[in-house]
C-alpha cells in the first residue's frame, strides 16, 4: 500500500503535531538524524521498525502493556510509588514513549547511553509491594515481565488493528528485541511467541487484582494525551487496549468484556490504525532515523 499524498501545508501540520506529541516538555529534542550512518540497536529492516512507526497501535499497545504490568504486585508498586504518573501523566507518557523510540530507532551509541541511565535510576527504586514482598526495579524477574508485556502489547496491537503478522514475523519481533532487552537487564525476556506464552502461563498464577488498574485507566481517559477534539478517539483506543488483555488476566484484574470494544467499534479502530500506516510522519523518530541511514523518509511506508 503506497503512502497517501498530502498537500504540503497539511503535511507540515501533521508533522508538527506528531513531533509535539512525542516530545516531553521538560527534555531537549532528541535528534534521530545524527550521527549520519550509525545503525540502531535493532535493524532497520526488522518488524520492530514497522511496528513502532504507527502511533495509533503504539498508544493501544502501550496501555495494554501497563495493564499487564500493574497486575504484578511488585511492578505495580514500583510504577505507582516511584513515578509521577498519578500527578503528571502526560509528560510521563511522553518520556516513556521517547525511551521506546530511542531504544528502537536511535543510533546504537545514544540508545546504549540512555538505557544505562535508566538502569542507574532503577537501582534506587526499592520498596514493599501491597502483598508484603520486597521489590527492586532491577530484579531480573520483574524486568523480564515488563519487557514481555511491552513486546506483547505493541506487537499484538499492530497484529490486531494494522495488519495480521505471520507466525514468523511475530517470532522475529520477539527475537529482534532481545538484544535490547538484555541491555535493560531482562536476560530472561521471551525470544519467540512460544516463550511469551510460556512466560504468560508461568506468571498468571502470581498476578493479583488491584484498584490501581482502574485508577490507571481513569487517568488515561482524563489525561490530555490527545487534543480536545480527538478525546473520543483517545477513549476508543483505551477500549481497544483493554480488548488485547489476555482473558485470564482480564478475569484476575476485574476487567469485563463491556470495558473493551463493541463489535461496531472494531472497524473504526482498524480504520484509524491503517490510516496512520499510510501517512508518513517526516518528523517522527522512524522517518528521521531512515534519513540518518541514507534511506527515504517514507521508506517504512513503502516497505512491506
């Protein structure tokens, strides 16, 4: 499917909106175009570069990942007690999104430096979960779960709402992300769909309900993540994220089928996600990173 041609004024407005959407106000802009020629940690022809360019499926998958993270008591405590999410959700979301973009698209040297900084900050995050267990943010078991939930959320959202991924593509998505997972300390992160299913089965009996899951979803509905005119879309995408939660975990945390998408809403989400797949965002990390590697800015929109 070829990119949709837009008039230059419309393209500029979309590019600027995308750049602002990804940029935390309290951080300098990250230049994905430099240094010229330096490869990323993940190959430019990988499925990850395809998946992470779509802002609609990324939003959906990110919310799904957090729901799964919050089902684990120690991760839940770490997220809720040591971040600004409750008081300042939008900047926190943008910082998390930028970290994901840097991990996938940025020059390897810059991505490695960022990940090392995150690891240092995590070394100071400790406490007790609501079930009495101690936690440390750099605990390998917890890092493995966080990496796995992110991998599942982003890949499943793309698969469900953008285009179906083959079994090989899904395995490649897991395997391609593993080298970056190791840098984060998640040495036991899944490397295939089969390993993800095994980890999910092993973790499910350890997951617990918490009102924090519903507090998170309420924050996400109220957060000004999208412009005011697009707030109904934001609510729709949150329903889509709930739809992706594996049924066994939805039962544990108390999510009902009615919290997800109605049948008539599924085509709307697919139309939004597939539409985003046809509009190159020239200021996005994906496009800027293609330029850094000497590729056309719309390379990922032409490639299938």
